[in-house]
């Protein structure tokens, strides 16, 4: 899949669309989800043009990968999630429900989250 530079996260990175930013460094941007699914629901996105975790892990530099995951851990700590626990999810591709074609992780916490997946036959 080719990266679409007009996706909403690319536009947020370019400051064309506002976000409720809680963290930013050279590698990542973290902001509150506009439709939270938990008391704390933060999106963390790398600053580079990566479609999925597969794309990110295959083509990002070691420095970008390390910087991104350190940012995720810092946001979890800063949001007070490391003591009680949190969930980290990254959807990849159509079957997962990935809505934005820019690699990102959802950081959920602030309550007991329950089962990860609903059972479907």
C-alpha cells in the first residue's frame, strides 16, 4: 500500500488540522482521540510516512523505531497508566479495522478494560 499524504494524521502532523496534543518530539506525536473508547484514549503516531507496523518496522531507521516506542512508553507513564495497567493496540489493514492509513497505536487506560475481542462465529 502506498502512503497517502492527505490522510488525517499526515494533516495533523502538518498542523493543518488541530489536535489535543499531549506529547511531541522528533519521532512521535501523541494526542487524545476525538471519540474515546476509554477514560484515557491516546493516539501515538510516528512522524514519518508509514502505512502500518510492517511498513514502519521494515523501513524506518533504528533511531525512529527506538524514538517512537520510547515516546509511547513516556506517554503511558505521563498519563499515569503504568501503575494500574493499560492496553496498546495497533490495527493493520482492512481486516483489523484500520481506518487511517498511517501507522499508529491506541493507548487505552483509566479503567478495567475487559475482554480484548468479542467472540464471533
